[in-house]
C-alpha cells in the first residue's frame, strides 16, 4: 500500500505545465505541501537544472523536502549530421546532469522516507532515427537512478518512463502532425491509445508513496515497448 502523501513537502521542478503541473495538482489534492520550481521563476521558485547555482541556492533557502520531482527535458531530435554540440549538452544537462545535481544538493537535507522521482521516456527503449540524443539521455537516466538509489539509500530514487502522452507538450506541433503522432503511438501501443495526464500522474503518485521501490524505472506506456 502507498504511503499517504498528506502533509509531505514536495518540490516539483517543471511543475508549471504538462505532466509536472498535473503532479502538482494531484499531490496537492492528496494534502501535500507542494512547491513549484520553474526556470523563469516569477510566482515560483527559480530552478534551472542546467545551472547548479540555482539548484544550490534553492536547496539552501527552501528547507527540507520529503520528495523532489523533476520533469525537466530539452529536445534535440534531428538526424545525426545536424546534431549541434551545445544542444546535445543541453539535452543531457536537463535529463541526466540536472537530476544528478538535484540529488547532490537536496539529498543531504531529506528525511528518512524521502525520495526522488525523475522523468525518462519510452524513446530510451525504442531506438529510432533522429532521436539518438533523447533516447540515450532517457536511457542514461534509467542507469542514473540505479546508481543514486544505491548511493543515497535509504532515500529512494526512481524514474517514470512515459510513452507518448497528451500532456500539452505536443500542442506545439501543427494539428496534422500531432494527430499523426498520436495515431501512430496509439497503434504502436498494446492498449490502442496514447497516455493521458492522469495515466502518468497515477503512476507518479504511486511511486512517491511506494516505500519499498527504489532504483526502478517504471514504464507507463500502454505496453508500447513490447510491440
Ligand atoms: N509527453 C510525452 O509524450 C512524454 C513522453 C515521454 C517522456 N516524457 C517526459 O516526461 C517529462 C514531462 O513531459 P511533459 O510532456 O510534461 O513535457 P513539457 O510540457 O515539455 O514539460 C517539461 C517541463 O520541464 C521544464 N524544464 C525544461 N528545462 C528545464 C530546466 N533546464 N530547468 C528546469 N525546468 C526545466 C519545463 O519548464 P519551462 O516551462 O520552463 O519550459 C516544463 O515545465 C519530460 O521529461 C518528458 O521528456 C514525456
């Protein structure tokens, strides 16, 4: 049975939109005291996971958290000849180095029973031309949580790897491309549909409270990896 999140203090980096915002809404509904961090700051705490000084400052000034969540990601989905070094670094910085630095600065202040939850993604397990950066960063994050789980025990460290989810992030695509992406992802899943915010938040809330689960990447993808 999941531990109750009521009264727990939770930091959600990337909590102003998409999956992060839904995790904020749902954990707050469960009675958690939730702090939202974004890159731009106003109205929220400022944390840019690619800038260690913002992480260190937030850790010093915000006190103790039971759980730290990060949904930060940066995309660089282009064919190999078009890769740019600084954008490759930005993608790894958001998904891999950022979580590592969040662990470095927040873990020493976390109480027993605390946990980290980071966001990987299905492309780490479904190699496809044009997604080498996102794929390897997502897979690296799965390795990172195993190492951190060992180093930070008994704090828990886990990741969620969503499949294609209608989180708002794909709204930046023209309608036709977005619908084609969703149709393809639904057909490639075992459940015949793309993910919803609730699908992913349900799993996130469970993982935050799952006191005997650590070092795991939980796949919430409608079985898409198996097709
Ligand atoms: N939606 C999907 O289909 C899908 C599939 C597989 C994996 N995922 C993963 O699930 C996570 C959440 O996805 P989503 O759909 O909610 O994506 P999203 O809408 O793009 O959200 C990403 C969040 O990360 C924040 N962020 C980006 N760079 C940051 C940085 N350097 N420092 C701090 N925050 C930063 C963004 O904040 P700003 O507002 O400042 O940009 C935004 O709130 C991501 O890691 C994504 O890769 C999603």
